[in-house]
C-alpha cells in the first residue's frame, strides 16, 4: 500500500462528474439518504444519532461473536477499551435504557450512521458502510412488526425497486426455538444452533450436518422444517396485516433466515434481491431483552428494528439504472477575466447569493473560454459577463437567449430566464 492510498474497504465520495466509474459518487449517497429520510418520516419515525466511538464492552456482551470479531478496537489515551461502532442497535439500546421514560411509547426512531466492520472484502461488503436504522420500542404486538416490515418494503419501493426486484424473507426465532427444544434439552446450545442455521446457505451441507449431529439434531429434519415454511400464528398475523396494505406479495415465510446477531428474540427478516445474486439488502427483527440487559435490569421494554446498508442497495440501483444521472447544477456563473473588474464581480456575486441563488465565479481572473467550460461542467443555467461598468450580459446557456442589463436588473432578468428554461417549465 502506498502512503496516500485509501485503506482497503473504505470509500472516497466524489462530486460529479466522478473521475472514474469505480469511484463512489456523493450524489448517489445523498439520493439514498434523502429518499430514506422521506419515507421513514412519513411513517412517523424521528431522527437520532449517537457517538461513532463506544466502549468495547457495549458490543462484547450484546452483539454476538461474529461482530465482536470484526470490531475496530483499541485502547484510548485514557486507557479505555473503545471500538468504532459496528452496528447502531447497542447504542440505541443504551440511549433508550437511560432516557426512555422521557418519551411516549411506542418510540419510533431512525438514524443513518456510518458503521465500521473489519470484514473480508467481497461484493456488497466493505469495511465501512452507511446503514439506515429504523426501530420501534415499547410495543410487543405483531402490529409493530408488520408496520416495520411495511416500512422496509416502502423504503425500497420509493427508490424504484418492485416486487420483481426484491423479497422479504420472513422468519421467527420462536419457530426455531420450539424446533430446538423438542430435540435438545440443553438450552446453552441454543445460540450455537442458531449460528449453524444462519450459515446453512453459505456452508457445505456435510459440514452443517456434522455440526448439527454433534448436538443431536438431524440435518434432514432441519431441511424439511425449512421447506415446509409453515407460518406460526404470529407470522400469519403479520402477513394478514401486510395484505391489508397490499404488500403481501413482497414477503415469503423462509426459515432459512434466522439472523446471526445474538440479541434477536422473535420475528426476524431479511430483504434480498429476487435473483439471489447479492448479499442481504437489509436485516432485522425483534430484540425484546436487549434493553433490559443493557440497563442492568432497570428498563424492560420490547423492541424491534432493521438495518439497511447502502452498499448492496447502491449496487442494485446502479445495475437497474435507478440512480440519478450525474447532473450538477448551479444557477449562475459570473465571469471574471480582468483584475480591474474584481470589486464589481464580487459585489454582483454576493448580491445574487444573498437573493438565495447558487452562484460560482473563478476567484482569480482567467480566459473567457476556460470559464465557459467551468460553467458548463458545473451545470450553470446562466452565464454573466461584465460589458462595461454597471452593465452586464446575462446569457442562458441552454436557450442561448441573452440580454444586456444594468446591475440592479440582473436578478429579475435571471428570474425570467430561469422560468423559461425548457427542463424547468
Ligand atoms: P446486519 O444484518 O448486521 O444487522 O446489517 C444490516 C444490513 O447492513 C445488511 O443487510 C447489509 O445491507 C448492511 N451491512 C452489514 N455489514 C455490511 C458491510 N460490511 N458492508 C456493507 N454493508 C453491510 C444489523 O446491523 C442490526 N443492528 C440491524 C438492526 C437494527 N436490528 C435491529 N435494529
């Protein structure tokens, strides 16, 4: 690695026009974030945030072995064991444990944190990613599960994805819990069992079969249970409520999903592309005991939520041409070719910015041709050049219509020309 290289698994986000197609576009990130915010606020969720650095302890006890293994952690200068946040749920649980009594239940909160996991790099998995988190706290009824799954579906639909593009695989740890307890009395092995189920699709069948046999469970019985896909009463209720919203065909009962994280307690789900060529788009479920665990038994509150990453989703939207085209735009570019014009240029630029317009100029004088090109790259609607003291030429770059007007009339002329812009009409 050279001294100025990016760390592997990390991204730089460039403004358009992006110098190389492999580089991340800031415009895509902003598009995702604004679409996420629009839909979650429509569902009544309120935004929160927490620190990007937490105590190592917060994840050790609560997230499960896989995430702890992937933590970026170190000792800070005050000899504290700290970790970059790898997921948002422990932070949320900590915040809720401390201040839940100040909020009316159910609490519906969302956040868009950047998360860090030292993962093996592969398609759809990086070492940092942004993740929409939406969680409902203080409501134990399956109505909340249905509401959250409907939100997950609507977030994806708002980005242009349809029933043909993705599916929510709906499952339940309750179903697996009763399957397990009918076959194995030693409940200390329960989470280990869940981890084997979680890896089923990524592991060779003979390896899974052997691990299951070691805890007295038959692989074929596990497969049959998954294939039957018989919904529990709770899952059926959720499906019925999704049907009432017209969203039933976006979900499928699939016990192949169980979720890797340790804290899930009941309904769990993951969103996948229908073709099955990508990793999960989103995942979540119920975690009814986490707040109690984090508050040391002081606050006992049912909870559920999901996380949706920007990486797989971005890949899918790019493949399907659903991301906004590279189209930078400013309202006006003010030409500056002669140092003697500096004060008049500055004065006009400032006056137009004060009127709320996005205005750019070159800061140092340069040739007119170069400035035309800069204005075009920035997507300027109008180009302004000084003809003589107090007199400006205002030219619309698309329609080529131009007018010579006094400084005090530049603003109204821009208003009129902008109104006539074909794409804005
Ligand atoms: P998770 O399944 O670990 O869940 O992550 C949720 C989503 O974040 C994944 O489906 C994926 O889209 C994205 N993601 C995870 N790791 C990476 C990575 N290394 N690179 C790119 N994308 C990634 C959680 O984190 C739970 N805390 C979600 C939750 C919220 N559960 C309840 N509330």
